[in-house]
C-alpha cells in the first residue's frame, strides 16, 4: 500500500517546497525554518533511586509495626468504652499513612507515638515493681522510639519528593524500575 502526497497536500499542512524545473517533484523539505522545531520535554528522576527504595522499605516497616500496634491496642482496649476505644483507630491511621505516603496522616500517627512514649515512660517510672516489668517496659519504649525515628526520617524524605513521585510510589511504579537498576548493576 502506498500513499501519494501531492504538492497541494504538502502546502496545506505548511511544508515549504523548493521550486524545481519540472514542478512535479519537490527537491526536499526545508527543515531549517524555526517554525518546524518542536520542544520535547525529558522526564528525569530527580533523586537518587535509592531514596525511593528507602521510602518503600520504611513504608513496609511502618505498616508492619502499625499492624503489631493495632493487635496490642485491640488486646488492651477492646473492652474499654469511649475514648480508649478511639485509640484503636490510630494504628490504622499509621498503616494508611505508610501505605499511601500521606504526610497529614503521618503527622497524626507521629503525635500518637510521642504521646504513647510519654505515657509509657510515666507508667514505667511509677509502676516499676520488678525487674521483669522494668525490662518489658524498657523494651516497649525503645521499640516505639525506633518506630518514631523511622517515621520522622520517612516524613523528611517524603517532604523532598514531588507529587508525581508520590503518585508513582502509591501505584508501585518505582518497584519495577528498582529491579531494572539492580539487574543493570
């Protein structure tokens, strides 16, 4: 199948044709005029690919710890009415914050962790009856402090990336790119 384009068709779309003696065949297209240039934007990754990989790993860690926190909250506060049952929803907020890379939810979960650490520290100092209680309370405070540290680092790194990058992280587009980068290295 062949398409025949005549001189009139080329002139309709704005292509300049040099005149020849036979007037039937154009010598060539004039591509040097400024109106024929097209700017093509180039998309680049702004940050080092390992920044995104660390965000994904931190997201998985925060999701896991918020699920564990939810299990403990359900065991402790499930029979309590009112405000204490509201606390059960805060680990769910942490899970959603890590899954959807949402800075507002990360802030709420961070405040929850800070208050939780403070309350555990107060209870730790006032109710320390035996070495088992001291050891268990110290481990819980240390673990929550580590989770808070990862959450703060996650928030800071998330603040550095753009909206399009967050959307790509939410849709897991960067995971395929990491696998390609690892294979290339």
